C-alpha cells in the first residue's frame, strides 16, 4: 500500500476536540482541533498519522502544502441531484417578486420522467464532479423527482452509483392526477418496495402544500418496517409539527428548521436530533434565515448542507453555505466549518468521515489560503487548491 506525506500544512483542521484557546479567534472553544505546522500521512484509502510536521514519519511520496491550510472534505448531508432540466426562469420570476411554493417541484418531475437513465446518470456525475472540485468528498442524494414506482426506483439506482447515502423521497409532493390519500398508499406500498433495495434513508417533505404530520408519521413508519432510517424536511416555510415529530421519533437529523417555536428548540435539544440548516435555500428564495445562534446556544446539534436542487437552491458550494452561516446566521467561523464537516457526517450517522484522524477515510481539502477562516472571509472566491478522496488525489494540485 503506497503512502503520501502531506507536510508543510500551515493550519490543519482535524475536528478532534482540543483544549479551548479563548484568545485564538480561529477556534476559541477548541472544537476544530487545529494543529499548526502540521503533517498528515495517507496510507491507501485511510489516514495513518496526524501531527506536527517536525515529527512526521517518512512516506513513499511527499506533497508540500507550502504553509497553506488543510480541512476535512465537506460532508454534504442533503442534496437532490437526480433530476433533469432547470428552473432558472422560475428563479428569475422569484427575484422579481413571485413567491416560492412547493408546487414548482412538479415542473422538474415532468422533465425527470422524460429523461433516459443515461441522461440522469451523466447529469448526476457532472454535479458530483462539480461538488468534488469544491471540496465535497461525501454526500447524500435524494430521489423525489420521479414520483412513480418506476421513476423513484430508477432515480435511486442512479444515485447509488455515487453514494451509499441514498434517500427515498417519494413523499416530496403529491403528483398531479392523484389524491393525497391514494399517493400515500402508493408511497408506503409498491413504491417503497421498489425503492428500498436502493436506499439507506427515507424522507418526507412535511410542509403546507406537501405532507402533514400524520402522513409523515405513517410514511416514516413504513420505511422503518422496510429497513430504512428516517429523516425529515420540516418547518421550512411555516411553523408546524414536523420538527417535534422528528424529535419524538429520535431521528438522526431534521432538515431546514427555519420556523421554530421555543418548544421545537427544546425538543431538539432534548432528543439530540441534529438540526441541518440549509442557508443556500434562504439565500435563493429570499426568505428569513434559521436562527442558528438560538439553536446552538440552546444546546442543539447543528449541521449545514447545500440542499442542492433545481428549485429552491441550485448551489453545490459548501463554502458558500459556510459564508452564509457566518454572515447571516451568526454562527462562528469555527462552528460553521465544523457543521459542514464533522456534523454533516454525524447527520448521516457516519463515523468514518468528517474528521482527520488515524483510521478515518483520507478525505482532505487543501485551501489556497493560510487559514480556513478565508472560507467566510473571502466569500465567492474559489479557494480549493487540491482534494484527496479516499487517499486519491481527485483535484489537480493535490
Ligand atoms: Zn431538500
């Protein structure tokens, strides 16, 4: 097995909690486990050694980071990449005053059903490559633009070619030509049977205009009976019972969490369910941002993800999400990076990624910057100088 020594790292984010350093604005609480003048040894697909460069062992090849920063690869725990077409016109209309509603999903459903398997696969491949070039090395992909037995199953089969973390989201919206009652029967019956072999998770868009709490409860229960684990889109557009349902069921994560009452926040803190915030959505729909500060101060675990999708948020940039989390949601830079890496991994119940430590998968991002702080400090600037995924250099420069 060949080894690579990445040395000369000016600032390494490990996500292995270290002592608090109140005077160091990069990581006052120690959550990022920063190591200055660091080195990492990659052996095959895993990390073999982490420490000070002066203590590093020899390896087959050496890569000198030249004083630049290295972070763990992003873990994007929420994306909808299996679709066809785009909704740029709808975006333009929204920016000139029309409101966002869940119904726009049906436009993408028609385009997705009309696409061949090969077209869907090459489209996902292009988006995954786009993400990787920006530092995302692990991701979740949902179905939800097929909304028929055949189209949901093939959407998940396409997604499975790119990640183990595939999510059955047949309950995205009720398609035209059916009643909510009949559609829930389909989602919890034949569609689930066809989807389950290709999925790890099941998800429901629990929202006005999509599915209510009782429907979400029934769909998640059916998924659990078929070996899938639950997650939920909740409280994105309105107050409602979705977040409390997620907490009650002890789901690993509930996503969006924009409209929260005080008892939603306490339910999340008590259950340990991770609130995955998706600030690109609020940016792209011109909606108010979730109150990340209130959640974190109440003891809620917070992750951030892209929600890359053609309707409400067509960005694949986790760096943009970090910048928005810092600027618009009052997360500290350290909290935002941690939420985009280690917490993203926890939101997918993964313990092999999101952290730079011996035994973990060798997913590293070399930044064209002396510190990870530049991710929020220099918004919109492409700062990825190299990416290793499973120990392989996948972006030029690494
Ligand atoms: Zn979503």
